[in-house]
């Protein structure tokens, strides 16, 4: 079993590292150390789909622009559990498939983060911050955060060596420049470097190879510095959450007693507690770290993390729904609802840049290492 498939404190229950797609699907009905990881997100996915479809049925989508942010949030809350369950299902097909599956998972989580920011901006901002400069730029910066977070979380699967800093710096320059260019001027013509083609099920995607900062396959060695990689990944997800939650922190802790302190506040508090618990479980690897081999199938930290994340999402959804209902009259009188172009633009930018990150890092997996190339030539 390649070490890249090993998880701390998990000794047994691993699937074959080169499983077929059919075998991966059948593993949903077999007891492995991934089985409950899959089902703890697959079953809630259908629950959130039911809530989303119910909301669609009860909303006049064409005319009720006030409800659009809520529908976007509920849609993204369906996406991330589905992508997560698919990532855990197919991650044993190969080393490359494992990396790409989790790249997609990171992108879906950040899309949900943006959906949360859009809903917070529309319904949960405290009275004192509505229509301020912070409010005006809140969602735009959330889009940038999701782009950087997806890239950093993908980068966290890289081995940290002397070349990786240069690669990260170039990656940051490209993404920030691209974000600003797309925001202000739109696409510009440029000279295309020589390319290879990355074969994916959906088609063929050109991938540049002449750029010296494109990560090399040898850098995907997460096992060499797992603690550092874990810290980077946690920070990559923590700072978008902190940014998204700034209005909630301000509302709960800085201005108690104002009109925003309604029945939703209790749900916001519970959501924060559940999110902190999920973060602790994800980073601490408890309880399997204390008793390796005893929680391989049931009760290890990633399963508990999934449960806490789903409960946190449920509490967050209830809080946003309450704010949407209880503050509707005041919000409509004070601020202008999001337009379709604003919402669609933010989501589209997030998807484009997240997919760009995923393709960028996936390209490294398909580059032939130089030693192997020399062997083939001889």
C-alpha cells in the first residue's frame, strides 16, 4: 500500500490503491475505512437537495430577488457534500486520482464558503454595517478568498522544498493579476506558450509546460512533511471562514442588544461552536491517534468531522432562514437586494478561478519526471 494513502492512526480497512471505478462504487456497500466518510456526506446531500427543491417550489424565482441569495446558498450547500462523497469514493483509483479528487473537494468547499458570504451579506449583516464600504466589498473579497484558499489547499499537498516557494509566488501573482484583469479590463490577447494536453474524461485541456514555476510531479509528496501540509490546509480553510464570519462576530460580540439580535442569534452561536468542534477534530486526529487501529471503520476523526460539518451547515441554514424572514422588512427598506448579475458574476468567477487552480495543480501530476524521461530515451 503506497504511503500516500495512509492516514494517521488508521491501520486497516484500506481499499486497493488502483481500484476500478466500479470497485469504488461497490465499496459504498462494503465496510472499509472510507465507507462512513462517504455516507456521512452522501445522505445529507439528499436532505439538503430536498430543502433546496422545497425552497424553489415555494419561491417566485423570477420576481423575488430578495430570495436569490438564499437559493444560491442552499444550492452550494448541496454541492459540497456531493463532491466530498464522490472524492472519498473514487480516491482509491490511483495516486493521481486521489489528488485530483481532493482538489475538486477543496474547490467545492470554497464554493460553499462563497455561497455563505452571499447569504450573510444579504440577510445577516448587523445594522451598523449595512451599506458601509465593508459591506460593499465583502462579497468581492470573499471571491478572492475562495480563489486563494483553493490554491493554498491544493498547494498543501505539495512537498515544501526550495522550489515550491518560487512556484507559490508565481501562482499568487498569476491569480491576483488574473482576478484584477478580469474584474477591470476583461481578457486580453497573449502569446501562448508551448503546451501539452492533459487528458480528462470531459475532453482535452491544453496545459503549459514551458513555465519554470509549474509544479513538478516530485513535489506531490505530502507524506514527507505532513504536519506542515496540514497546517497550511487548515489555514487555507480557516481564513475564508473568519472573513465570512466577521459580520456574525461583530453582531454577536460587539453590539449585543441591537435589532439584529433575534431568534437567529442562538443558531449562529451553535453554528460557530459546531464549526470549532469540526476544526478541532480535523486537526487533532482524535480518537484514532490515541488508539491506532481501534477506530479504523467506525468513529475516527474524519467521520466525526463530517458529522459536525453537516450539523454546522444545518444550524447555519436555520439561522440564515430566520434572519431572512425576521429582518426582511428592515433590509428591504434599508438596502438594495443583490442583482442577478452580481450573484452570477461572483459564482462564475469563483468557479473559473477554482477550476483554474485545479487544472494548474493537476497538470503537475501528468508531467513526466525528467529521470523517467531519460530512461525512456535510452
